[in-house]
C-alpha cells in the first residue's frame, strides 16, 4: 500500500495499516462499502480466507465527494467517461473503468478526496459519446449522481466516518494511568538524548508524526497553538519524528514549512509499542499523541487530535497539581 508524499515519491505503509499479511492475494477492489466516504478494500486470495474485507478506519481530516455517472447514450454505467473536479484552484481527474485487475472489479463510482474544500467549484464530465456537461457549486461530503444531459444533480449525504468511532470498544482518547516505559529517546539534529521517564517529569505531550502522514499535517497547527498556550503553564510539547533517520532534511523542511517551534526527538516502533498497546491500535499507526503526567501515561490519542478535547485533558491534569 503506497501513500503519496506529494513530491513524486511514495512510502510503503501497508504494514502500519495492517495490510501486510502472508496471503497469496490474487485480486483487489476498492470502493466505499459502508457509505462513509472513504475507500474500503476487498481482497481475493488463492488460499483461505478466500475473501477478506478491510474497512477503512484511517483517521484523517479530509473530505470526499463520490460521483455516480449515468450515461443516457450508450452504456448506462458510463464506462470510459472522465470527470474533472475542481475546488480551491486544484483539479483532479478520474475515469470510469471496467476491470481493475485479475478477478477484480471496483465499483463504477468515482471517489475524490478533496481535503479541506468546503464546496466543489465545478465538475466537468466528458461522456463516452464525446459530449460534455458541467455542474457547478456542488456540496462536499455527498454521493452525487450526475445524469447525462440533466442540469440538476441528485445528492445523498455520506455517513459519519468510521474513524470517528472506536473499533475496539474504547474511546478515541483513551484515559489510562500506566507507568511510563523506560525507553531511550534519541535527540533530533544533535540534541541531547533523553528517556521517556525524563520527558514525563511534570506534564508532557508527545506527538508521533512523519512527513508522509496526511493527518499529521492537518493537526500540526492545533498542536503548535496548544504548545504556545500551555507552554507558559509548564506543559512540554515534544514531537517524535517517525521518519527514517536519512529523512532528517525532509523533516526539518516540514517543520519549517508548518512553523513548528516545539522541540523534536527521534522515534521508532519500539518507542511507540507500549502506547499503541494501551490504545489497542496497530503499532506504527500515526499520528498518535500521548499525554504524560507525574511519571504516568494518562492519555493516548490515536489519529488526529481534537484541539478542544486535548485542551480539556491538559486543564484537568493541571488542576490536579493545584493545591
């Protein structure tokens, strides 16, 4: 499973997403099975289990638009049609195809990830017969049926993302009270090495992130804002860089671009493992934010933070220190 860095390079993230299994897989189809706007996977294997369904619970803060194209001339599923969606001065193109690989056929529905767009400026559809239709000012977070020759789209609201709810029976922000593991934390860019117990003196917020992580980028402004607000109250914010060590220059450029001023340290799966276990999520899944207080792990937040919730957690811990 490759994730686009946005700079013409990709990272293989199948292992951290729970997709790296020892199965003789022969085909795969991608589509929104549960109607929540993100793409799920169905994998066909030669050996048992023959069919495995992976529900997409990746915690991201982007929006999506799903398009169902209905051709009135020729094939009704509009195979061969192209749709160009534009929002916030960016355009993306998708086309309707028949056949997605060996023993595989993904839905004809076109999936567009639109990031932070609040509305779609336009959708231009080039139909298989050569004609073209344009729709403007369409909503996001919708499944939209566009019929050839009709000016009025038919919209259906998407369900809430599964990532907003826990799949383990635990809340997204797991309140715990576990001892801080004694693990070394290498310094970033020549900084002095430390340990997790040393970081846990007082109150500290650790944010595990990587340059390839889309949700990490989305939450950085909130983390920087909280660091500015709570730093004077004695809360230490530390970024834990989960990139490979040879990506240091990319990490520095990332921090500079997003105006992140709080200190950083190097991380890894050994450092994350005890926190992932506490949150009942796969080790390596990021972003992850950990709140340490008085030598204890008090909160583990898998996925992107909610600024209001994290602030409330910090306020409650700081109140504990108030006589």
